[in-house]
C-alpha cells in the first residue's frame, strides 16, 4: 500500500498551528511557552484528548527517533543562540560563566545524584510503586537534569517590561549556551561507565578534555572560515546567505563528531564566532535562524510531549517532586554560590541566578539517551526527568519577574 503523505502533513500543520497559538497564550499569562508545547504533545498522544473522546491519538513510542530529532533541533537552537551572542557582552562575564557551566554543573550533578539515590532508596520502603535506582543510575539522572535553559527564561521576559540587568542577562545566556555541552559530556560518560565502554579513570578524563578542546577548536576554525567566506562571496539572492551560514553550523557538528570532539560545544562556538565576525546581511541571517530556532523548539517539545504517558507520571510523582525541590532549593543554590562568591558577585545577583536555573529542552532530550544505551530503568528515568522539568517550569518560570523585582536586579533598578 503506498504511503499517504496527506495525513502526516495535516497533523504536523495542526500541531504547529496549536503550538504557535500556545506560545501567544503563554506570553500573556507569563509562563515559558515550552510548557504549553509539551502539553500540546501530551494532549495529542494516545492518552490525550483523542483517547478521552474515544478516538485514537498519535501513538508514538520511538525513543531512538526522538533522540535523533532532539539532537538535530538542539543543533539549530545552539547555533542560533551562538549567532546572537555578542562577545563584548560576554567578555565581562566570561569567568563566572565558565565556572557555572563546568564546576557548577559538576557540583549540581554530584549533590542531586546523592540525594536522588538516597530519596529513591528511602521511598522504595514505602509501597508507592516505584523501583529504586542504583547510585550510578541516580548520578545519571542528575547529570541529565544538570543544565539550565535560558530560552525558557527569556520567553517569560519577552512578555513584560521587567528585564534582568544587562550583566545578569549576558551571564545567564552564556551559561545556558555553554553548560548544555557539559551536561551531554557528563551524561554520555556516565552511560559509558555503566555499560562498560568508558575505560579507565584516566581514559575518561582524557576523553573529556579531548572533547572539550576539539569542540572549541573545530567550532572556532569552522566559524572563522565561515565568517570569512560569507563576507567575501556574493550571491544573487539574499536568501542564500542564511542557508550558507547554516551549512557551517552543520559542518562544525559533523567534523567535531568525526574527530571525537563535543559536537554541541562546537556548534555553539561556531555560532559565536560567525555572529561576531559577520559583516554582510547580519540582520537577515540572525532573523532566519531565530525563526528556525523557534520551529525547532516547538517541534522538539511537541515530539517529546508525545513520548509521555500521563498515567505513568503518577508513579514517579513523589520521588520526582522531592528531587525537583532539592534541585531548586539546595543543589542549584549551593553550586552557584560556590562558583560565584569567590568571584565577588553580589549576593542578591547570585540568589537570582540560583533561582533562574530553569530546566527545559536539553534534559528531556538527554532523557532519551538511556534507551539508546540499553539502561534497564530507562522509562523510569525519562518519566522522572520529565516531571522535574515540568515542576521547574511551573515553580521557577512563573516567579521570575516577581523574584527579579523582589531582589532589585532588574534593568530599571540599575538606572
């Protein structure tokens, strides 16, 4: 029977249509739009609206396909974020940003991993239908959820005149762009240890350094070459320039992967280099990639929402709630204060940075990795991560404006 493209195209169009309208509604009520994108995906699934009215929802359980789709979307999102990152605003916050994206991620992973292992061990003594995780599985869970999502943060601020001061905004943007690759590195390293392919401790450390160094080097070189070529070559159609720039993002990802560098770090670095060296059609290039980034975010969150069965979230609610609260109130603040106090950052700014540690797209995409590696508690880990992300968005995302005003760290307070 020949494949009929009409139905998938219609469904994709409807989901995008609803997703875009959901983002408009999210801006009005002051919550990150990704929460509603996830909700649209969940409602379109087999346990969503279709199931409630006796119809068949979209039955999607392909974690491998979701992993690849999520990685492609993250590539576009990170590259677009890099293109919009201005070096002159990053330079003053470079040291604290690097500290947060490396030491901060490690501390968050270790603290949350210990607590997760303890919490699940204790909770399994109560008959709540949740199996316990080993220490390495708990550490894996913590690594997956260790990175923040600034895109979610600033989707809230787009709908209000209240903005964090420029220094804080630059620091949060840089942290979010640079800590995602670190979370990917930690996740894949822990998975390698669990599956026995990581090797000795020295091999693991060497591999981490190699991925970081090669990721920066490949991204920097391809970004430099891309900016030079875009500036010198002339095309008859202006629409060719954004596509040409995108090709360098794809090249940086592919070459970094071939050389065993971190491909996500490479993409972000390439975007930063091109964005700061590009002289021709910069507005058109940035606008094109901003639209492509939004398309990637909406599509990715809807697809990830389709993977979730709401009925399965109830079984992890207690454990995931405890972990989310520990992450928000203990692990994130301790790691941020440990990184920034020695650098003489103001306590009120450190407090705000601690509270802005929203979890979003990267943790949910990384939560599909355990399936790829054959980890036995993969479904449980995915459901816990998904629940933690939802709670983070609800608790932190809905109070970002209020906390900025309360701590007096807004742009208006600096005037």
